[in-house]
C-alpha cells in the first residue's frame, strides 16, 4: 500500500514538473516568436509599402533639403548633409541588411556541417588535417578574418557575405564535429557498422538527422551575428558600395554627425540591434525545443 502511494506521489510530482516546464516553454516561445514576428514583419511591410511611406529616392541628392531635423515635412526622420531622406535610405537597406544575415548564416552552417560530419566520420589523418585548418582560422579574431577576405577579394556586397561566411566556418565545423564524435560511439552507430553500413550511409541516415537540429539552432543564432558583422564591414567601407545602401553604411555616414544629427547613426544602429535580438530569441527558443534543454 505504501509502495503504491509512493509511486503515485512520484507520478504526480513528475506531472506537475512537466506541466510547469511546458508552461514556461510555451511562454518563452510565444514571447520570442512574437517579438521576432513584430520586428521582422514590420520591416518587411515597411519595405513593401516604401513608396507610400517616403516619396524620395534613397540615393538621390536633394541640395535644398540638406540636414533637415527630425519631424520635417516629408522626412519624419530628417535628412543627411546631402539632403538624402533617412527614412527612404533605411527602407532601401532592409532587404540587403536582412540578406546579409540570412545567407551567410545558412551557407556557413551548411558548409560547416558538411566539414564537421566528414571530419568526425573519417577520423584519423583526414580529421587532423581538417581540424588543423580550422584551428588556424580560429586563431584569428572573427573580424580580422572577414577583413582579410574582403581585402583579398575586394569590397562589395557579395564579397562581404563570402568573408563573414568564411570567418564563421571554423566554429560551426567544430561544433558539429564534437557532436559527431559523441554520436559515433553510440549503440545505434555500432549496430549500423556491424550490419555492414559504410561511412556515407551512416553519415546520411544516422548522423545527419541527429546533428541537423544543432545546425538549425546555431544557424539561427548566427543570423543576428552576421547582420551586425556585415554592418561592421560596411561601416569600414568594405561592404556595400554606393549607390547601394545598407544599415552599416548609414551608421558609418551618420557617425560623422553624431553630435549634430545623432538620429542618422542611432536609428540604423537600433534597427541592427533589434533584428539581431529577434534572431537570437528565435535561436534560443529552438535550442530549448530541439535541444531538450531544461529551464530550472
């Protein structure tokens, strides 16, 4: 009788814990996706209706509208010293700035996952050579690798994305390799080898499905990092080149007038921070859902 009561008590306690955990996870998910949805949805809608929001061209110089303050007629965010409307320039930079984050993060994770899988499965000399190359790249700070790549390839939007992708590869490859090294000692991998499965079959059917969730989590977090990094390259003049515009170039141009017209640099900086935070929240929620992390 006492044993049955003890089992019931344990079951009730476990059920209560699971219920509390589910509520916390649900609340975290709602908050994360709501913030991300509001920020990204608002930006995308603003870009779609940019013609109705601002009637000015993002790159056209209007000499008679130079350095207008915030709240000016037709330019609620003001203009720069060349008379270019800040609202129009921010809206024009939305697709470039978002692609700056999504494409490098996706490519960096896919290629990094492939490198980590091959290194982890093959082991031996192949693993040592691959990891030696990754270690050399990791020895240099992220931004220095990106600057070096852009310097070699030349400043442009495409080359800036290539640069930050190359800079993030070593981290992603090592994360996936570490997970593969853990998985390949599990019973189901040993059973597959005993059944005659080769390296490719084990990689494709057993290892890849188990590391894909980690890749998705890391990649989603990297999006925000890529946006801020590529904005930094544009700030240094190594990213987007005129007449194209992104938020990094706006920060760079506006930084010269931070004391007289702070909105020129602060508003695009705030947008970079908000978009980066949105993707970090998404990545954190995916980590809890797919990674099985417990929030105690």
